[in-house]
């Protein structure tokens, strides 16, 4: 079974809610500044853990997000409570009321509450309001479909970038947005285990907006058997590490990272061009210069010669690239496509 099939996310079921709970909790630390600043519009704030109280309720321990926030509005601090919601259930309004009462009773402080609703359609049952003749209660409800994908994609936070798929696409074709998300992940992290993890999470999110088939098609050929080992075997990483021993480990790793990112950018360009994207779209997706995209397209014309050299198995990527006058990323891309087609293609 192909590596991708092994890692393919399960079909939606009653148990998948726990999957998303784990993702949100795992990514919360990285996502939080994006949510607070881009969505809530908070500035110049400070977050702290709430003071310890004698008895904390079980309900309070189960909240998705709970912090003390201090800013210009509340110099002394107020409670900031947030929940991530997938299901459109009217009972949520009463649960939020219950949470607010418990928090105010325990801490004797103002409570600001936010619910982030993740679904393909806006909520109909959730009103963010409990109201009758004797009581009126409300909280802030944020439907991700009303938020521009740019708020997430334009950050340098991978955990936020993958949320772009759930946001408002603003008329952008799904295939193009998915390609932009993937390109941004590789731009930020390179071809690493972290990227693999975030691609898996992207697949999970794609089920929430019925884009799992499109996401599968865009990423299927990125899951190769040597994904993990290739990180340690990457010649740019080794070159940078060896140079680091001589000139300082930090400097060497930095150079290795820069070369690795450049190589991955070319691989991504090759991938998009092979999928039929025009040059201008590739420029917009990868933020690469048009000259580089044109250069890579021209170098891909040498694919048959690169394949022949790889089949000989007598030279590494660097030697093949120099002899044929192409970028090493182009050679790496051809090697990867050969592996996906069942050919060894190893030096």
C-alpha cells in the first residue's frame, strides 16, 4: 500500500470530532496570536494564566481556551474564553451561559467569550444569544466562512496557513487555493516531517469543507516512501552541516536551510507546472520571480535526459544538474516522479 494511503485521513464519522479536538489543542499555541490579532483585532495585549483557585470545576478544565488578558481596555485583566465548534447545536448557547456564570462566580472578573465555528455552512441553530423576560446573555460568534483566507495564508504560521482552506475563498478556485497552501507550507518548513504533519492536518480540515478529493489530488504524489530518510540524506543539509563544523554549526545549518528552501521552491514550481498551472499562477502561488518560473519550465524540457542519467545511477543530483545545466531541484523533482512511477531513480 502506498504511503499516502496509509496516512489518508478516515472518512467522517461520529468519532472524528476527537480528531479535530486534538488538532486544535495541538496547534492552539501557534494559532492563538493569529486568531486574537487577525480575527478579534486585539493589539498591545498580554496573556497570563488565571490565578489558582481553591476548587476548579470539571467544566472549567474542559474549556478549549481560557486565559487572563490585559490590555488598554482592561489594564487589570479580564477573562478571555474561547471555544472551537464544529456542530450547529442550539445547546451551545446555554453551555456558553453556564461557562460564563461559573467563571464569573469563581474569579469575580469580567468574561469575554468567543466561539469559532468551523463548517461549510454558517450556523442556523447557534444564535450566540440567550434571552427571555428576565435575562439577556450574548457572546461573540465567528463563522470562519465569513473570514478571508488571506488572514491565514499571509501569516508565517503553518498551523494558521492550513486553516485557509476553511475560510472564505473569495472566488478563488479551490485547486489554486490548495496549491497556494501547500506552496506556503514548503516555503515555511521545507520538505520536512513538520510539513508532513501539517499536510495531514490539511487533509483533515478538507473534509469539513468537502474538498478532500481536490486536496488528495494535489498532494498524493508528495507522499513518497523515502520522505523521512530523504531529510537526513539531503545533500544541502549535509553540506551545510559539514561547513558548520568548520565555520560554526549555526552558520552551516543556516546555509543548508537556505539552499534546501531554494531547492524545494524549484520542486514546487515543477509540480505546479506539471499540473497544468500557467506561469503567472505559479508566480502568485509560490511568490517566485517570473524569470525563475520560465527558467524551470525550459529546464523541464530536459526531463528525458535527466531520467536517462538517473537510470544510469552513476551520478548524484548535483553532478547531473551541472552536466545538463539545470537546477538541482529539477533533478530532485524528476527523481521523485520516477519513484512514484515505480522506478528507482537513485544515484
